C-alpha cells in the first residue's frame, strides 16, 4: 500500500476584494479634510446606482469613513416586507464593521430629493453607536445641492452606552 506524503498547503488568498483605502492622509481625530469628504460623496453617488429600490424608487447611497482610513459604501436594499428594508447608511456601517473598522469618523448620504435628505432615526441611532464623537455628515442630492451637518445637529439627545448601567 502506498503512503501519501503530507506537504504543507500553500497559504490561501482571500476571495473578497479589499475595500478601497483612502490614502491621502492617515486617519486622525478631528474633522476630515474637504478632499476626504469629497471622496465620501463620490463613493455615495456611485453606489447609489446599485440600490435595490423597486417599491419606493428612492435610491440612496451612503459612504462612511472608518477609523482604519478606508471608505465603505452601501446602498438601500428594499424588501416587499417593508420592515426588512436595509437603509444605505446602515449598509455602509455594516460594511465598515465587517471589514475591520471599529468606529465611523464621517459620512456622506445621497438621496434623490429636492433638497438633501437626512438619515432616518434608525440610521442616526446606528451612527450614535458607531461614531467617533460628533461626526460630520454630508447630505446631498444628485442635482448637486449639499449640506454638511453633524450627528449632534441631527440627533441632539442620542441614546448611547453612557445610559446603560456600568457602561459609562
């Protein structure tokens, strides 16, 4: 009977593509640069085209800057059972966490409205959980209107871990 010789397997490469690294500057605390905010907006505009919105026809794109310096994008994904819909902002935050970021430093949201549309309450609460402080959120529409606000402007009395016993 022949015996097989065991050999070390070659290391496998990851099958998933790495998220785009924003290499203009290393991530740092404080307000992201105008160039970085523009890259967030560009990413949100691009991913908006992939939204699955057959019911509302309201295609939203969002991009977040993770504390690892990378930009993560997400679009809304609707479902005929409306409660199962996934907003673009939470999709982008989920991408960031799944790929290794632990905090969100900034965001951009693009929606097809007459004026820039803010995130819904559920998304704002998700930002409150993952934001590194009072992050800037750039709101825009495809026509080029934009408004930059901060999480504190949109959700001034947010619920966070400081309200939970022993989690200050």
